[in-house]
C-alpha cells in the first residue's frame, strides 16, 4: 500500500503507456488511408475501436485506486432505463462540472453502457495539439472550438452534421457538454453569483451559471434519440481527486444522478431554452445541496433513489498490462538490435532519455500535487 501511495509503480508504467499511446496514434494515422479510399464508415468504426482501447488505462485507474462511482436515476432501474441505452444511441450528455475527474466519470458511465467508442466532446482548439491524444480526439470527430461564438459556429455546425452520418450508419454517438464552461471553484462561484445578481437570475450556491448557447446549438443541430442530464457530487474527501491521486492509489467516491430526457420535450426556441436550462440548473443546485445534507438523491416519487455501483470492464486491466508487456518486448527487441549492430550510443542515449523523461514527469507530478494541496489549504 505504501509503495502504491508513493506513485512509483504508476510512474514506472508511464513509458509503457506512452509507447502504447504512440502505437495507437500510428494506427489511427494509418486509418486515414481508409478515408482517402472513400471508406468513411469503415474509417469511423476503426477509429472508434482505437479510441476505446487508448482510453482504457484511464478507467483502470479507478480500479487501481479502489475508487467507486454510484449512479442513480429518477425513474425506473438504472440498469434498464439508463445503461441499456446510453452508449448505444445517438445522444447528448450535459453535466455540472465540479472537479478534475468529471470527464473520467462520464467515460465510466458510457463504458458501463455501450462502450467508450461512442464518446465525443467539445474541446478547446489548443488541446488538439496535445501530443498523441490531440490527434486521437481530432480523428474521432471531437469538436474543436475557440470559445468565440462567431468563429465557432461553423465548426459546431460541421460537427453536428458529422453526427448525422453516425446516425445514418447506426454507429453510437454520445456528445458531452459542460454548460458551465469551467470547473467549480470558490472564486468562480462568487463571480458566477455576482453575474446572476447583475442579470436578475436565481442565485446558485453549488454550481456555476450555465451558458445556454452552445448546448442549445447542439440540441437544435443534432439528430438525437435521448438527452441525459447528469448531476455529479463527490463523496467525502474526494473533492480534490484527480488522475495523480488515483495513480497514487488514493480512492475517490462519486455519486451521479442521471435523468433521461426526450429531445421533443426540450424547447427549440433559444430564449425559451435558456429559461428551461436555468430551471434545470436550479433543480440541479438544490439536488446537490440535498445530497450534501442527507447523502441521498430522491426519485420522481420523493423516495430515496436506488443506487447502482458502476464496474470497470476487465478489458481495462488487460489492456493496461498488455501495454506494459508490449513495451517490454519492444524494449528487448531494441536492445538486441543495438547490441547486434554495435549501436551502443543509440542504446545509451535512448536509455538515458527514458530515465530523464520519467524523472521529468515525476517532478511535474510533484509540482502539480503541491499546487493542488496548496490550493486546497487556501480554499479551506
């Protein structure tokens, strides 16, 4: 346990996982040949599979750390009313944004449904230049924006039209949007409350004021089967959880309330939609407050909602360990090649470079962890 909490096992796994991600990215680049040959559906299905495989090690962190995600719903059983449709349909998720792991919680929900391959998101354009994963998200039809409505409208419309192809091909598609636009912090909450006051909007104490335009454009522009309204609340001592704490084996707990909404029940007029969304955010804010007080969500009848514990697909662990094995085999082959042909400088340089990379990542992790700890103490 102490070894896991030190983060050393996760740190040593980084070269293997980076090599694995690089190989997946190379395969995704090869898939562009399918696109060039006019096999767009086959390209899309191949990218969907590779995206799922590439993100499985992140889900394994939930198992590695012993973290838990509980799901609740207002009507019916979670398994039959939510998990048998999400990830299998053409859908949109909108959620509050409380912490660093909201995206990972969304992936867990989708993976317990139809699988990771359906996941899509609207991301900042700069993230597309993130090594390895940026290209993966671009090839998987993530929508890239600059947070400027006039400049982004064309990109959003193109992304929504691409979803129409998924529907035509019966390939599952789930777009996730965080209408708040940023994670909840104490200072951002104060700014949000001041904004609501200046606009005559209701005060929100547990969430930020939602931005309606982006979500409205998606509702209007996409061809959807279902819309899912998700409320995320962290468990005790899980407010500062992130990928680094999971890699240190520190467990986290999250509680997720999901409401399924028929697209036809959502207003399409922008002003009416804005009022509708604010009403849902008021209900969401009250739901969070109630859970923090009573540790319960309520169903449509007013009774405590039944909860369902999400599981981590065994393939996530298998993929992670296979990635490490693949790296060891690749390293052994590279070592033999360098020794056989006397390329000792290449071998030495690669070894030192790998050690330097691990050390550099370790330093970055320590600084990020220190920053989060300092911010947490400051917030208290």
